[in-house]
C-alpha cells in the first residue's frame, strides 16, 4: 500500500513538477524573500539615521546586542549561584562551630536580567488578562441575556473602550497607593498597578463580544430550552455558553493582544520590573548600545505577542465544538 | 358542562402580534379539540398561522383571547409534556445524539429514574428511531434525516402527552421523508400518543392523519374545514396509491387549498406558497429530488 502511495506521489510530482514547485515557492520562499528584503532595507536605512546615541542599530547590531543580553543573563545566573554557594559554606562553618546557631538565608538581590524581565511581563499580562476575563465573560453573559441591561451598559462600554492605558495609569496608581496598604505586601505596588491597568484596558473586547455572542443565540435553541424548562443556570451552561464560545474567543484574542500592548506602556510608567521597564531604563541609560538593546526588546515583544495569540488559537481549537470551522 | 372534559382543547383563540402599525391579528376564533392518541395534521398556505396554533399549544405563544386546555389544565407556558419536534431539528450542535436526548431525559426524569434506567431509556428511544448505531455522533457528522430522527427521539424521550411537530420532514428529500413517515406511523401505533403535525405535503397529511385541519388564509386565519381520514391502519403507501378512497381525500384537500383558499394573484407570497406545496402527481414512485417536485407543482 505504502509503495503505491509513494509511487503515486512521485508520479504526481513528475507529471506536474511546476505545481509542486510553485506551492513550495509560495509557502517557503516568498516569506523568506520578504524577510530578506526587510533586513536589507533596515540595514541601509539604519546606516543613514544618526542619533545622539550613535547610528540607528541595523540587524547586525541588534543580533550582537541579543547575544550580549544572553551573556549578561548567564553571568548574572553564575553570580547568583556563586552567592548561594558562598552563603552555604559560611553557614556550614557556623554550624560546625556552634551547632545550635541561628542560620540566615539571604536571597540574592542582583538586578533582573532581560529574561527575568520577560518572565515578569508574562506573569503580569497573564494575571491581568485572566482577571479581565473573569470579570468580562460573566458580565458579558448577563448583559447579553438581558436587552435592558445591554441598553444600559452599552454606552458605558463604548465610552471606556477607547481610553488609553496612559490615561488610566495615574488614577490607578493613586488608588492603589491609597487602598493597597499593607506592611508585608504579597505583591509589589508596581505589579498591582500594571495589572489593574492591563485589566481595565483589555476587558472591553471580551465583554462586548461575549454579550453579542450571547444575544445571538438562535431562537430555535431558546425554544428547546423553554420546552425543556431548563433553569437559568442549566440554560447558561448547556446552551448559552457553548453557542457563544466562538464569539467569546474572538473577544479573548483581541483582549490578550490589547493586554500585551498596554502592559509595555504600563510597565514603563509604573516601573514594574518587566519589558516596559527594560525599554525605559535603556532609554534613560543612553549608552551607545541602548538603541540596539531596545530594538531587541521590540522584536521580542512582537514575537511574544504573536506566540500569545497562537496559544489562544490553540486553546480555541481545543475548546471549539465546531471542528469544521476554519480558525485563523 | 354536561360534556366530558376533552383531552386537548383550543377555545375561541385569537392572537394579535404587535407591529409598528398596530396589532396584527394572526388567528381569529380558532376552535379545535383533539382526542387522546389522535394524529392530526394542520395544513394551509404559508402565513396562515399553522405554526402559531402549534406554538400556542406548545406554550411558546400566549393567545390574546381564548385559551388552550390540556386534560383540564390551562396551557400558559412551555413544558416537556408537550414536546416539540422543530422544523430544522434544533439539536444542540455541541452535543452528541446521545447527549442531546440525555439533556431532555435528565430534565424530565432526573429525579424519578436512576442513572442506569436513564441510560437505558435514552438508548431505547434512539433505537426506536433507528439511531442506536450513531449515538456518539454529533449533529454535523450525520445526515439531515438522521438529525430529524434524533429530534424525534428527544421529543419521544420526554414521554409527552402531546407531541407537536412543526413540518418535521419539510427539509428532507422524498425518500428519507417516506422512510421517516413509516417510522413515525409505527412508533405512534405503539405509543399511542397524541400528535399534532404541521405539513405542506398533501400526501403526507392524508397518509399519516386521522383528521386533517385545513386552515384559511391569514390575516385573521381560522379553521376552514376538517377532514376525517377513515382509512384502516396500518396504512401502506403503495397499496393506498391505487385506493380510490385515498385519492378522494387527497382531492378534497387539494380542492380546499387551490380552489376555496386560492391565494390572490396580487399577493407577493403566491410564488412561495405554490413552491412549498409539494404535490407529487404519483406517490408510488417518490422522486428523490425535492426540486423536481416543485417544478411539477
């Protein structure tokens, strides 16, 4: 059987070599050409831009800086390891002398590397996004099921949806400073501020899409629910939620995209130790390598944004009941 | 009050739908009674309010005047004792055939049946409509006829006093439709529940029904005529094709629809209604494509 199929494949190739070739061209070669053209234009364009921090970084400079950042990260890790080793040895010695000595383990307090900052940003964005979704999906369902509530809230949603994170941030900062007071805070204030700003800006698409999805349930399915006398909760779980899933996911993907964009701005201003702060610090630092390092951050931000969207798409495919729908 | 209480009764039913230009009277003075175990078809042109009558019995609509009594109790909300088989199956696309029926069974028998009993009951109903082989398939994986079977199984599984069918076979091809009609007759013979069915198909109405309720054109539609179909059961579609009595009934329904209740040419709905009324000249050979039938009509 396999022989035959291979033969078929081969003969198909020989019969129509151009068809295969052109498909290969389209799927691989053309994006590659696009990328190369971009790099070329970037390199040429960058050379002709002179800033107060030197020449604008081209692809080569950015590549160099990305290697630097990896090096820095490894060096910092080695330092950390060495620090803990020293501390352990010291403690061991202490114990030898006096077995009942009180031992203190101090945490390492080096500066966060680029990769630590990526981690912080990811944690912040996911927390903010999950918080926003936990508010937006139930609220969207309730608003979508009730046309009066929808009419009441729709103007508010439309009003707050286009507000920039930078406008919210001062308010959020002040409110967090005033409300979030504790001697031993579980989270840093900058983290809470960024997180709330992210939530505030990213919850609208999910809220709106959930409401629209919920209000668009087919009349037939509503009739089924009525004939079966499903109670409100069963109605929501068995009928409303599944039929609104595609719209909810559309909203979630928009929200996550916005959350990631907002996060960088929020971190810059709130000084949350993430990618936004990295960009800001490099900007303030103003060394000759700063622009290159910022450019690395820009590319990484883009890449992570893309990957986050792919993750949501993957999740959507897992959850979606309609396997025939084309999701992209 | 000397008469015994009827099984299902619609008394002087009027219904108005609000429109921007004032209320639209869809039904006026509809009086109908149904006996237990009876199979009644509602037939009439599009827009004559057949579905409205059905929805009032289902409890999905409320009559503006008059009302509906089922075994002496007023019908004012939907309920599983008046199960509905919808025109376009209305299965939940994210549930398998089994789960679709299960949703109904859990709702109706959740307290009175054990888990195993419910399982058995679901499987029993799916096998009644010959769908036991595809229980774990979702609606998008099965054909239109199979979906409608599952819809019927779901309705049957509620053990309804009255089963309401809104053009249940309208969207199916002629062969599948004939098949399901036979299944339905068999099931109804065994279970003996009351069935009210809306149809556009004259042959279907005569073949299946004990009585055919013919409705006048809207607005303010009402019952035009009631035809008793006195043919012995079980009925066989091949044998009936040559039966003069059967053809006489068909003729009566057609006369009602095309002479007494002919739609005026001015009406924009004329084209649509003639297309919907599928009247095959010969029932012995059901044509596989419904489109051809439309042309014939």
